[in-house]
């Protein structure tokens, strides 16, 4: 009998242990084409395989052992994803059938329905079944344990799988998906909070992805049990997976993200800095924190209320003593530039005097056990019942509960926690708990991994209904594939340790590669207290995490930016200010994620994919197109070796221009510095520092422009920062091309969208110019101006908001030759 916990070598055990037998498809007896782009293969023992072409480069494989599929229903696949069927042809040959599209050839073998996917342009086999599809009867629960094994190729590496806390490269490991409340997890803890059964394979520069759309407890073995085999298997449901072609890794991620859902533009304030603690109360403490930011001039956009704002942890209530007038408090915070975000958990306290519990009870909205009794479990409020968020009627009711918090009180964001779901006694619900699953009744075995997603889906709907057209903000701890459509996420209960700083870096990159770019960690660590240095380095990393929030459990000391020494406060302020300066860049990068599904954080192996040296690197990552971030993750580290990828790079802070590429170089990184490099030719939009988004009505942007020998394109996205006009062209999306040569550069800008900026002036700053002239001639839209050199060696000039061309010329100064005996600045490795 297969264990629910999957301990040990499950695949192998299943093949060898007594009483357990695997079944395999027999010989193909029929091939049919029931619809355009859909192909079915039937075997002599009743197995049915359906192959569907789901847009360019995406192929769905669905197997059933008895000739009938379940209802075609998925929480992950975005209903709005309706790609056309790509052109294709079908070739039948002795041994099987081949379906050929412009880029792929999918072969299905007559003996056993084994499949092979080949890149038709390169002729390289990308995916090849080993044992292929097979299954085992699940005698305990019914249905089948479904399995797929594929050849793990020489030189093949794996990435993705959601929030795993180990190094990025997953080759040689095994993982599970079963959302779990994992307080103080470690790099070995698995599973964690989120369930994203999607991995990216990278082999000698060619990438593809596998998305196994199965919500039962699933496992992935990436060459752990047998180095030459990769398998994925699940305790129930169907073998239903998507092959997602690249050939580049970022293409795979884009396609996966489009399949499971593109996101909407966030309100700009959500990209500012957020401050949270378990818990800030009473009201005077919250106001004190707000004052703490403004009086010290540390920018901040959002303050959080954790569970102690409620009356006895009853969701949608307020503790009247601690918060006698929440509406007034929230309004006054808002006047001061702070948005209030409040937590809402799934468990509703069993209390007949609590109207929300009573209503859900009366309407039959709580989850029941198999024999009909209500499921009870303890969480913060004590014994609770839990709404069945997989029931659309329950979600609709839940969405309706937010009127008070959002429309009446003015709360601007909702934070959903404990939605794995977490229960104190047993960790989660018993397996027999019943769920509606949108009209496909099932047990918790099937619904567990989507429970949190459906909760935050209902929450987001509640926000939408009450936000008057404003963009909504919701946060979730648990997730299934596709949850990005409904919420941003954080990585759960981490620890204030250097190891966890590095885990935060890994998890955020990894989640970004799984469609969830709007991600962050509890900065500084949730459990225990960071040292000043750790807190600072964490803040410096999180400047480049889309969701930027300090959170701590609060029982170990304070964790506000000023809770350490004076010097640290100053350096933390500098880092947060940098985030506010970079907001237009963060926003532009977010826009690419919204538009194309391109991840905001791009792991090195996905960009430098032709270089196998990069495949095992985890620390360095790209933020957007042009920034390369090298976080400092060790105590006392004031310099480090780093890997500089192919290309030409400038240090962001001083325009120094390291020459070494694709190998380790040494950089200094004193406490006040975040090692960040800019691609040459990049144009990085900045804003002046604000204490919160909207403090300056129409901030004048500064475009920092780095030189290049050659050409580079940069994007710059702007809109009103909130509201829905962006959906209908209410934005300005500029593409700026730079052409550079020795002693000259020219910019050409084009834009589309009908949003008109409220500012008049754009500040241009030219960086990395090898001239020492006090000023330089610039032609802006063919009018001559002077760009003036600052002490930092950068040349500055102002222009108007609609500029479209810039030409700059200078006479390069010769770099002084190094004198004999003079030392290189880099120490030897
Ligand atoms: C959970 C959350 C944490 C929150 C706490 C109290 O541990 O992960 O962020 O502060 O519950 O609500």
C-alpha cells in the first residue's frame, strides 16, 4: 500500500514490493482526431491518451486507464487563456504517430503510448518517456496513483517547483506538493506552503517546462532515485500534464505564466515599503509606528494589522478597546500616506454570538467530514469551523463580507494567512473532509492544495467589489499554480538568520520563475531577532524583491528600521530610499510581467543559459532587463567574488566598469553598498525619493543612461498608478533605443498609449562617459543644449516629457596606463 507520506523510494518500491503492481498502457489500437488540434490514442487495454495543442509550444498530455476522462476542470489554467491552435500536420508511421507543429514534433509510440518531444529546428529530443505513463490502483481511497517517468538526460538540470528552500538547481532531488504550515523551516524542509507543480528543464542551452496539473499530493523525482530518470506521480486524479517549449528558459516561464494566468497592474503604493509585526496594537502603537517613519524620514507606504486587531480573533471584527474608531484611524493614517492592510484567516470561531459564524453555519458553508459532521479544528481563536472555499456560493458570500473592512473602514489590502489550511492539532484537515470543488465533490486529498488559492480568490473578489475601481491588494501564504491571478505572496515563517537570508533569495527567485513574481520574504526574519547587520543586508536584498515588507513575530524584540543603532537606521533609510528612486523601474518590470508573463526576478541560469557554469549558481539574479543584483549574504562580508555574466557591465553606484566577464571577479561591498550592476546601454528610470507614493503629485523622472558600444533597448512604463484605465491604453509605454559608439551616443524613443504625464520635465543623466569636459553638447529633438558634468562624473541635462531623440558627443579621454609595479585593485582569489 502506498504511503500518503511518500517516504522512501516510492517509484522503485512500487515496482519491486510484493502486492503492488504497476499497470501500463497496452498496444495502440485506435488513433482519432475528435477536434482541431486534439488527438486521441486508444490501447487494447482501454487506456486513452489525449494530446492537445494548446497554443504555440504548449502541448497537453492527458491519460486515463479506462477510456473515460473526468470532467475537464482546472483551477490552475486561466479561463482567459484562449490561444489558437497552431498549424500542424500529422504523420502516421509504422511505429506510431507524429504530430508536427512549426517548432515541435510529438511522437506517440504504438507500443505502450510512450511519447517523445523533439525540437524540429535543432532536431534535439527534449523529452522522452522512460516507462512513461503507468499507474497503480489506490486500494485505500479508490482511483489510481498515477505516474510518469521520463529520461533524465546527460547535462539536464531542473528548476522551479514553487517555494522550495534549497538551491535553485534541483537535479538529484525529490520533492512533494502538499501545502504545509512550516514554522521555522530549513533548507531541507519539504513540502512548504505553496504547491506549484511546475518545473523548468535546462539542458545544454535548451529549455522546456513540465506543468503537472494535479492537485492531489504529488511528487517530483528529478534524478534522485535513479539518476537517469525523472518522474512525477500523484496519489490520485489524472495524469494530466503540459509540456511547455522554450527554447529559452524565459520563454518557458512566459508560456507557463500565460497558461496559468497573467496578472493585473498593481497599485503603485503596493510596490513601496511595508511595515508589519505580529502585532501592532493598540491604536496608539500603530500611530507611533507611523510617526516613527515620518519623523525619521524613512519612506513607507503600508502598515499592517495582524490578528490582534480583532475581537478574540474573530474575522471581520475589531477589538473595541484596542481600536475604538478604526475608520478614523485608517483615514488619518491614509492622510499621512499610509495604507492599512489587515489579516484575515480562514478559521471562523465557533460561537453562536458571532454572526458571521452563525450565518455560515445556517447556510451550510462549513466543511464537513465524510459522515456529515462539521469539521472542527483549533487555530488562533480556539475551535473553529472552516468555510469550503471550493464552493462558488461560499466564495461569493465570503467576498460579500469585506464591505465593512474595505468600503466602510477604508482598509486597502487583505492578508490571507493559515490557508494551507493550517490547523493546530493535526497540521491540516483530515483527508476525509468533503469539498465542493466547484461542482466536482471530492475529499480533502484533492482539495487541500487549492484551498488557500480559492480563499484568496474570494478575498480578492471582496476587495474588487468594494474598491470603487481601484486596484486591489491581497496577500497569500498558500498557493496552487495560477494563484498569481488573485494575490501577491510571502514566503511564510522564516528565521532571523543568515541562512534564511539566503533562503529568501532562493525562494523569491524560484517563485518568480513559477509565475509568482509579486513575492517577498519577512524582511529580517519572522522568528527571533536579526543583528543590525543581518537586518540591513536583508533590507538591501529586498529592495529588489517585488513585495518589500518587514515582518516579525514581535516576541523577540522590535524590528522597525530604527530598532538598531543610528548608523544602521541611516543605512536602512538609504536602501529604502533607493527602492523609492527605482520605483519607475520596478513598475516597468512589473509591466513586463503583466503584459508577457516575464518574471521580474530572473535567475542567472535562465539568462546565461548557454553557459553551463551558471547552472549551479543561485545567489546572483537579474531584476528586470538590465539590473544584475549580487546580494551580500554572510556576516562581516565587505567584499566578495561574483560571477559577472556575458555582456558589458557598469557598477550601478559609481559607473566603474569591470572588464572580466563570465568569471569570478572581486568587488568591495562595504555596509553601505548593494552590489548591483547595470547592463551597458541601459536606461533606468528613477524618481526622486518620496516618503510614500503620491507624496509628490507629479514626480519628475530621471532617466539614467549608461553608455555602450553598440545598441540596446530599454522600456519605460508609466500610468496613473491606480485605477483601471491602464486596461484600455491609459498608459505611456516607451521603448528607447540607444546606439553608442566611441565618443557618441544617440537615443530614439517611441511610445504608445494615451496617458499624459502630469510632469513637464524629464532629467537625463549620462553615466559612464569617458570625458572630463565640464559640459557636452547634446541635441535633444534637434535642439542644442549643454549637459553639465557633476562631481560624480555624470553629465546632466533636462528635457521635456515628450522628447523623442537625443544625440550626445564627446572626446574620450585616454585611460591612464598602469605604471610598472602598480597593484591591481583586485586581490588574488
Ligand atoms: C502565521 C503567519 C505570520 C503571522 C502569524 C499571526 O504564523 O505566517 O505571518 O504573523 O501567523 O497571525
